C-alpha cells in the first residue's frame, strides 16, 4: 500500500444500536476502517454479524449511536447539511442481495432505474432522463427495449443488472454491494462479478463488497475485513489474509470454502469457531497490527501464544 | 464408490416428464436414465431450470398437477413408481422410503407446532414399534442430539421461529430421519445458508448417512459444494444428464463441454484482475424440440455435428459416461480449459 492513497471513506469507532432500554441490541460495536479510492473493500461475516448494518449506516439508512463516518473528509453521519446530503445520495449507491425483492414489481424498468435521478434532479427533462436510462441499461448489457418492461419478465441475473443500472445512473463514486450475487446461479454469478469489475475499471468506482463467502471475496476484493458479532476481528490485504489468517474465526471461514477437489475436500478437517476459547473477561482484546497492514483483534496472551504465528496454529480444531 | 458390486436402490429408465401450460407442452425431463446405488451419495448438478427438482419430485409422486410422466420407468424395490395411481400407494413411499429436505426449511415446518411435536408425529407415523409417550419423546431427543441440537429437552418445546436458519434446517433433517427413510433427497439444502453453516450441515449429512445407512441424492447448482459430499456426480443440462461419473471422474477428468464450463465459472478458480469464465447465452427453451447437443448454441467450440444430431452416450470407463460428440473416435481432440486441468492439485484453505 503506497502512502499517498486517497482515503475516500473513514469509519471511526462506529456503533449502531437497534431498539432501546432493555431490548436494545448493539449490532455494530466499535468498528473502524478506511476505504481507499478505487479499491474494493470486502466485508465478510455470517448472517447477523452486522455487515449489512455497517453498509446501511454508511448509506445513512440506519442512524449511528456513536462514532464517525467521514466521506472525503466530511462527517456524513448524524445531522448534516442539505448540500452534503445531496452529495452523499448521489455519490454513494447501494446494490442489494435479492434482485427479486429489491425491485418495485409494479413499476417499469424505466422508472425503477431513474427513480433516484428524478428525486435528485426534479427539473430534469424527460428526454434527458430517458437518454440516461438507455445509457445505464447499455452499460450493464441490457437492451434498450427492456425499459418498458416489468421486473417479473426478467431472470435473476437480469434483475441484478437492473439493480446495478439503477445505481450507475447516479454516476456514483462508491457502490456498496450487499451480497449482490448470493441469490444467483453459479454461471450468472460470474457474469455479474465480471460486470462489476469492468465498471470499476472504466469508471474508477470504489466498492464496498459485503458477502458471507470468502471464496468470492478472495477473487474480488483488494482488502478484507472479517466481522464477527458486530466487531471487526481481522483486516488485511486479501492474499495476506488468506495465507496468514490469525483469528480463529477467519480460519473457520477459510476452512468452510468448498474447493472443487474431491480428494482433499473429503479429508479436510472442518474448523468450527468457538468464541469461548477467549478469556476476554480477564484479559480484553486490543486491535493490533501484527504484520504490516494486517490487523487482528486479540489480547496479549493470544499474541504471545502465537496468534500471529500462523499456519500450524490449531487451537480450535473441533 | 469404488466397490464394483454395487447394488442399485433406485433405477430410472428412459424417463420423460412433461408439463402442459396454457395449451403448450414443456418437455422438462428428456429421456433420462440413472442408477442410484445403495449407500452412495450422488450429486445432481445443473443450472436453474435444468430439471433437478422435477426429476427428484417424480420419485415421490410430487409433480405439480400440470405435470405428467409421458414414458419411462422409475424402479424402486421391485415396483415401477410411474405406474402408481393412488395417493395410498405413494404414502408408503413418501417419508418412510424416500424423504426430502428442501432449500427453505420454513416451507417444510409448521410454524404453529413445536418442533418436538413435529418430529414426534413423524416417529408415530413411521415407526409404530416405538410405543408410548415417553418412548416417542426419548426417540425425538435422540434425533435432536443426532442432528447436533443441544439441550433437546428445552428445544423440544420451541417453535420454528425460535431457531436460526441453520438450526431450522437441522430440525427438518431430524423430521426426515424420524420417517426412517432409505433414500434422502436434499434439494439445495444449504443454498440459503452462510458458508460456515453450510459446511457444518454437509458434515452432518455425511455423518448421518453413515449412522443410518442412508442413500443420499444431493441437488445443487454449485459444483463447488459437492466435491465434499458426493461419491458420484451427475451433471444435468436442459432435462438430461450430459455426464455421470465418480467425483474423481467428473472433477479430474471431465469430458463434456458443459461440465468444463460449470467448473470454469467457479469463483474459487478465479484469478484476481482476470475475468471470470462465463457461460454465454441461456439454456434452450424446453417448449421446443431440441436438435443436436442441447449445449451446442452456448459452446464456442461446438462441432458441426453438435448442431445436427444428438450425441449418444459414450462410456469412458465402467464408472464414467458422457454424452458428447467429442468422445467419438472421429472427433478432433479438444483439451479442457487450462484453468480446470489441475484440480487435483488445488489446495483446501484454512
Ligand atoms: N408446474 C410446472 N409447470 C410448467 N413448467 C414447470 C413446472 N414445474 C417445473 N417446470 C419447468 O420444468 C423445468 C425444470 O424445472 P426444475 O424446477 O426441475 O429446475 P431445477 O433444476 O430444479 O432449477 P432450480 O435450480 O432453479 O431449482 C423448468 O423449465 C421449469 O420451468
Ligand atoms: Mg430446484
């Protein structure tokens, strides 16, 4: 990582709490990371770990309960000026997991794709709007005539393209993609991933890519943050994380990746993460950089006992 | 399945299944033959719409009302299931002989009954030898423990919504087990789950298969997930099997271009910065008669003959067959794509 990389998004000690009083549930518990312009930053974790909530907090869909989110150096959580709000709405877009559920069934593709644009530019001429819709559809590989159709007439992969077109039309600088391919068939997954990669190349878009599956992450992300129960437990560049995974949860995620090799798969020992191995009540964990650019949440005992010495580290085999 | 004297438990012969929809006929299963061996786990792999669910539903008499078997046989236990007419006949097969686990556990659970009661019902129906409330209850606890649900006494009294997705799928598996089946059909049981949970359910299925002497038919669109569980793999395209072999045959020596394509598009094999392989186009419409090799229009290296005549079945070995003209002695020698030639060397992670 070169020193002069521009920080597009800076998340500092983010907390998000749902509900209040006795029922309060802290979904995100002090998460910090930085996203550089033009990179793909992966957030991986199991369902309920808080990864979607992080994305939605950046999108200003969920209010934050503590911490700061800086976009291009400006705080965007909490109360912000109307002008900054407009800027964020335009520049940060989101793509959702379920292409079926996330599209308005009764609206034509034309409307779905341009809804955000109309809201932002109330005075835009209809001609200009149509032109932009056509352009966005072309960019995701859909035919112009699709504009006048309804979402149910499309396959899962095509619907996901509509979702991407809807984000693209805003000319965003950053796209948060929340499990964009999980609901798709394997062959269509590859098409959508290629499309996202091509758009990044041509437009320099920054991605925050949220998924539960490290195998897709490995292919797609430059850096990966591993989230467990509302905390980031490990963060590093992709290959560094894979070859030197330290946190037992990361290792469990890695061992769960199904590889297309029957002989080694059958012999593989599945690693299951058991959080009770930590003695964090007596000896709380700290966020520490144990190799350059590679961070892990661990306490001092774990660091001493070789949290960092990896590969032959086998303290949680089940 | 290395042993050679395999006993067939279910045999599908030249099966054709059609659906009528608004006056048109869709040919969903096209002349399919398959032997399922006792005690094996066989994976059926193919894209969405290829016919995996339709085929396996026909083993249980669960085709939708507009579907019918137009010809062929499904032989099980000396009987041809395609000849069944009455629900009564099917009831002897469903659950007690062949049980099914589906992708969304909520569709197979009753939200208004405790999970213990739902498993107990299956025990009472399918295991009349277990008599009396206490005995049934103990049996239910045993199944819950078997599927990895701790504190069965407490869990017995809970409702489906009190369980996470992975735990619900375990409950569904417990209900299936309580029917005491010989064949367990798993239709995408892990697709909706996190990878870690998915891996645990796969391991559970393997353990249960050994413990209960099950034969498993595992359905998925993802070739990546089956390397772990499958003894044999059957690759389905547009309503027919294009390749069947042991897992070693299909992963290390795949012969059909469609199998090559499915393997190549796995993100596990992708190289960062390079495009992932994609299969162009869409599967053929099953409303039309398919001429030649069904995959030819999407296969950039298709031969002329692929468009003219349907390839016959070629046997590569005793365990391995594929339906592709590439196996004809007159065909040019085509190598599988570079990226999948060395799957044997691919390392598991973690
Ligand atoms: N009741 C029905 N009426 C008409 N066509 C049907 C019906 N049920 C299934 N089909 C068609 O039969 C074909 C095979 O469907 P099937 O559900 O078996 O696919 P699948 O391989 O299980 O796909 P998926 O991976 O999406 O579950 C498809 O073309 C489907 O549209
Ligand atoms: Mg299906």
